């Protein structure tokens, strides 16, 4: 297992792909940058999330564990359309 420590790299990656009804890849996985409530992302974190979204991932910055859990559940249960 590789650990990536590049500045701005998100805290969590869920390697679950999302495909459309024809089997075409829509999302290559979920990346989450977790901030404490009221915390602000760095410039590098904002740039990394934008880069990952452009590369076919679903990347988001969330505040607090409850928001992260909700995002994960919504992604896994198909409530998020990439």
C-alpha cells in the first residue's frame, strides 16, 4: 500500500467506480478532504480537488465527520451523479 503525502492531497479515497447504464465509467472514485467545522482548505487543497474532478474522480471538501459520512453514503448508494 502506498501512502501519498503530496501537499494538498485529500485525506480519504474510496476506490468505488461509478458507471452509467451502458457501463461507461462516470467516476473513478471518491476523494474527500476533511476539515474541522469552520476550517478552511488551503490553496493546494482547492487546486487538488479541482484537478481530481477534472481527471474523472468525485472530489469534495467537507466539514466534520457527519458531512463526510453523509457524502460517503450518498456516493455508495447512488444518490450522487458524477
